[in-house]
């Protein structure tokens, strides 16, 4: 019997007028019946969130913190259930799924702490000639209703990066998860309901972005849109959102420079992990590797051997490393990019084959830099490795990209490390690790086509507030 799910509006679980069958990307079996939200549902959700705003704003910092802390504890109690949801709805291997749930718990705990830290500052009014006898201070107030649009690849933790800061600051949220991963959003709503979040503070609507996402983006009562997804959709949101705030976490084709290292085995294995975790469907997945020519042969030998040992299969099995991509059409697109590289004279060192939605972990060597696989975001288990002759050349290769999210640099030279930090055009430079490194309290975001704004609980919480100034005339 297929499990039937409902959307969450105004504190109530609501049936949809129509629905769709949610299928496992790996097996193709139907895992749930999911309601389609209508435009009217979204309008009701926004109105309900607006009405609930007064209740959220009235909560003390301690009360908001306690709700977030209780949600984290409930995730801990339902840990394995949440991990299994990920294996079903987005084919995330169980090992990686558990890792995501652990990070989700940590993200909500960071948000619980941040709820207690949100503050303004005093302004030295008398530093100006006209400020004598004046006392000024700032305070941060919630924006109001936040529209959150989340992707399929981290459907628990990236939702947490929207909800945690929003609730910490006293906002309400209308959440639209990716159509392929609604189960995690529904489970999150259930957990916050149990945690005592005021009714109406969280709404979950489900449907295609072009049908209901535009309602959120253009609605005058939505004060900020926080979106993680493709550049194309991000540009569309920016064009339609008017004067409302936007936080856009978009694409990348993250690069690594391997220049000087002590343990070539460890670094090469780490790059395999960064390239193929969750089939490369990670915004900061390792996609381009530039290796100093003297190390090039060793790196490709170790990486190829390591990649060929990865187990491909059922995401629910403990030993699986790589499973299906989210959609077969995405696997077909990745296969076409691999063939394009091969036809251009690149060497396919391992992988390159497709079986339905599964792409084998693929390492490509000596690929011309004009190819799709180098210039665009692969979002697939594919990595390029090219040699370079000097460090400046490697930096030019990294910067030759429309994206700029994160980059990794392996070097034993402190001078090179600081030079890379200065010269590489990205939001985050990770020294002696891969660009896939992320902990959830750090400021995370990119430049160029990788987006605007920063996530990381402290930074996102501040973005979800308005700064208000108060001035007293003491004379």
C-alpha cells in the first residue's frame, strides 16, 4: 500500500486536489503519494505565515532557542528513520545519509545557540559634531515571512540552513522543497510541530517551481527568498523578486590544486571522496583537479585505483558508496559530457558507463579546457585531472570559470597558501583540504555565478533580520 502524504498549512495537514507518485531514483518503485499544492494553497500558506508572525516575534530568545533545541533532540530520536527517508527519496547511500542527519542535528543546535546571541550595538553618537547629547543603539528585528526554496541533494540539512536561522531570528517560513524530496520536508514539519513551534510559523507547500515558486518569489508579503539550486533559476528569482532580499546559493565546478604534499596517498583518496560522494551531486563536489606535473602520474594512479574500489548499488545497503543519480535524464546528460570529452581526445581512466540512473565513478585525464565537463557544473560522479607547470598557471586554470564557490589548495608553502587566498576568485579557499569541506557554522557562499549572500547560521540569521536604529536626545 502506497503511503499518502499531505502538505502542512496553517498548522494543519492538508490533502491536495491532485497528487503524484514519488518514485525511488534507484529502484523506480513508488515510495509515496505526494499532494500537489495549488496557487491558492500557497496564498493561504503565506497569509497564515503572516498572521503567525506576531506570535513568533513575541517569543523570547530563550523560547525560540528551546524550540530549536527540542527539534534537534527529536531528530536524534528519529535518526535512523530520517536516514532511511534519504535513501528512498534521493538514493543517498546510507553512510552519507547518516552523515547528513548528523549535520542536520548540529545545524539546529547552532541555530538554538544563535537565537540567544542576536543583538545590536551602541553607536558613538558624540563622535560627530552634531551628536553631542545623543545616545544611539541598534537592534535586530525579524523580517517577517521567509520564502525558502530547497534542492534535492541535502533535503534535511539545507532545509535546516533555511529554517534554523529564520526561527532563531523570530521569522515564519513558507517552505517549498524539491519535488523529488518532499518526505524530508514533511518529516521536518512533523518534528517542529512536536517541538512546539507556533501553528502557522512553518508551512510546507509542494509542487513545480514554475507553478508555485513564482507565487512565493513575487508575493509582497514575502520579505526574503532563500534559494539553493541552479544558476538559471537563481537568475529568474533575482529578476522577479523586486526589492525583497534574496540569498542565492547556486552552482559550482569546484577545483583543487595539488602542488606540494607529504602524503600523496591520503590526498588522492580524499579527492576521490570529494568527487564521488553522493554521485557528485554536491555543490562543492570536486570536479576539476590541477596537479603539479611531477606528481601527476602518481595522483592519477592512486585516484583511479581508489575509484575502482568504490561499491555501486542499493543506497539502503551499508557498504554502498555510489548509487543512482536523482533522475535518469541527468545521468544521460552526464554520459553525453563524458562522450564529448572522449571524442575531444581526453582519456577516460575509469568509469564512463551508464546503467539507467547510475553513472560509474569517472576520472578523465588531459581534457581540453573548453569542454562542458570543465566549463559547466557536472553535478555527477565525474572528475577531471590535468597537469600544470607552475603555481600561477594553476591559479589561472581555477579562475577560468563562471563559478566561484570554494576551491582547495594543497601546499606546504605558507607563502603559496596566502597567495592563493588572495588570487583565487571564490567565496572560500580551503588550504590543505578539498573544496567539499564544510562545517555548518562557517560562512558559506560564492562569487560570480555561484550566488549572493552567505549561509552558516550566524550569517544567515543576520541576513534574516532588519537593523533598526534608536536615538535618544538626552539634552
